[in-house]
C-alpha cells in the first residue's frame, strides 16, 4: 500500500464559479437532432424537446451551455434558424458534412435552456462572416429598441430580449481545419473590431477570444500572445480546448491527463499576465475552458470520409469506468484552478462523446462519465482550500514527475461542509490517505463517500444495461480528532463529504 498525506489549511485560494459546470450543444451528429430535440420521440414535450434528456441534464447540474458550435458555427448563418420553420432553408454543413434542416435554432435553444434553468454562451461565426453579422446577431438576441431586428424577433414569437451575456468570438480560428481559418494577427484584429461593435450594441456582454485549439498546436503560445496583444482591452476571457484519450495500454499517461490540463491552464494564464504587464494594464484576462472531455480521436475516421446525411452518427464513444476516473480528475483540475478558470464546458452533452446517450423510442441513459460531473456539480463547495500534499511521484510517457495521488478540498459558503476530491493513479495498489483537517475542525462526521474505479475498469453502461456502472462507497474511511483516514482503490476517483 502506498501512502499520501494532505494538510488542509484554513485559507481559501479560490472561489468556485458555478459556470465551471458547463456543457456544450453543437449541431453535430445526433447532439441536437435525436439528442436534445426529437419531436417524434415519446418523451418529447410540446416544443419537441426530449424530456428524459432534459431531466438528466438537470441531474448533472449543468449551469451554462455553449451553442451552436464548435466547428459548425464557422459556416453558419444564424438567420437560417429563426422564423417560421416551414420557411427555413435546408443547408449543407461543411464542418461535419451534414445536412442541416435548421428546424432547431437560436430561439429553440433559448427556450430549451430556459427549461434547463441554465445560462447560454453563444458562439459567433467569424469564419465566413464578420463584424456586421455578429453585431446584428446580438441586436436580434439582446435588444428591445424597436429596430428592424428586435421587431423581427418579436414577429418570431419572442417578445422579450434573450439577454445573452456570454459570447464566443469565433471558434478554434487557429486550426487549419476551421472554415475561415486565420493567422493570429488577422484573427486578433477581427476579434478586436467585432468586440467593439458588439459592445456598442450591448455594453454588458462578456466576450471570449479564441485561444489555441489544444496545447500541442505548433502555434500555441505565440497565438495567445499575438491575439491578446491585439484585443486585450476589448475581451474578457480567452478560451482553451483539450481532449484526452488513452493510447494503447498506457494507463498511467491517460491518468496524467489532469496534470497536463493543469499545465495548459498555467501556461495560458502566464501568457495573459505577461501581455497585461507589457501593456501596463490592470485588467486580468480569465480563462474559459469551453471544450474539454475524453475523446478517442484515433477512432474517428475524419470528416472527409463522411457522406452528407442528416444527423449522422458521429463519435458516439462508449465510456468505461477508467474514462470516468479521468473525467473526475479533469473536474478536479478545473476546481483547483477556479481562481483563473471562470467557465468550463464539457463537450458535448448528449450522444457526441456525451455523458448522456439516446436512441429513438427508449429512455436516455447515463454513461459512466455522467457520474463524476453530476457528483462534483452537486457537492463542490464555494471555496477551494489551500492544501499541502505529500505523495509519491513517477515519470510516464506523457508527463514527468507525475504525483501518484491528487486532492482538492472545497468548503461550503457557511463553512459547515467540507468535500475532499481524491484521485489515486496507482495502477495496482491502494493508497492509504491521511488528511489533517485540524485547522478546519476537529469535530466532523462523514456524511457520504462516492467512488468510481478500483477494478473492472473496462465496464460500461449501455442501452440494455444502463446501470451496469454506478458509483460505490469507499470501504475504508474514518474520521477522528481532526484526522481523516481512507484507503483509495487503485485507478480510482473518490469523493468524501464531511459535515462540521
């Protein structure tokens, strides 16, 4: 058995934003059509929304949803998706080689997200379109000034402005695969001018500039530097995207995904701070990790091999217990960095590498990755407490000096509850955990424990066996006189809830 010791200090190092628990709905595959929207399904409500998916999204605790893309948005005309449905044009979506019916658009999304009781984050097309079209979209969505576009929205049955606060200035514009791909200088100038125009329409918006599509991009670093030097004062956040997968049988490198995410976050934050210092600005650019997940991209044949179809089945990965452990660890990293990461969106919500899966005519089900998100969003406290961790380190192929155990501790607003998130990266051995909580309180009781992993890592949930995997409890966990002791199973993600 390995050992890990954690000392928890009575000091908060960050405040947890509820917007860390975001999701992503893109016009891709069966995420929209057959996912959140399917008027022909028995579960559909009067608006055509699948109520089983809606209820599971509520159970997940989704707080904010990014829409409509993704790569899709860079070739999308938002006007196609508003107005009478029988008059909406059917288009080719070049990003995912799909046929887009436009039966679901901006106003349907806003009606859906209202039922979810979540907030929207809208992406603008800065691939094939530009400043004027972005400003017009914000005018249609957010204004009530008696203009042609605000009156058009009312004609479409939406009397009150949507009041969308968060807007993405394009999507992955650094990527050569992106329709309308631009270099950093051209994008930075476009982002600046778009931001200026949009703020003239609605000065209260929060704007997200495109960062690198992933850390391994050859332009990473230089892209952030150039873009922020051009639009630093006009934007509020810069985006990060990252997907992680297991290569071969290299489990330890897969379990290092959260450490790699942590490194990515710190690198981008450092660049943003360097730009602010260079410009003599007191403005702090926060981070929007608005695409993250486990995605087995090696299994995806690529869009060039696809035939144009309506709502094709794309990247509907079936997730294992091991995948759920990694997703839990990624959520821990977002909590750990919540001082700087003020928003995050797991991509995507349903079917497309989603924690929720659907098939026509049967109830939607939870994938294994549903559980770490739902548990974390429900129990994570208001503050992230400072900790000192003593744990063994090992090298793996994708990361050096990898801590073999990781921990995040949060506290509720009133200080009456403490939650400990634990990751054991040991492949075969338990980790004996001792956490000194005396600085918080010597009088606590364990309320609940949750655990994923520890064995049968290949198990999945499916349509026929939707509850094949559910969280279990830690078998060995006790608290006495300010000291918590627990045994963490190998390759596991665990949560320990305590009340003061």
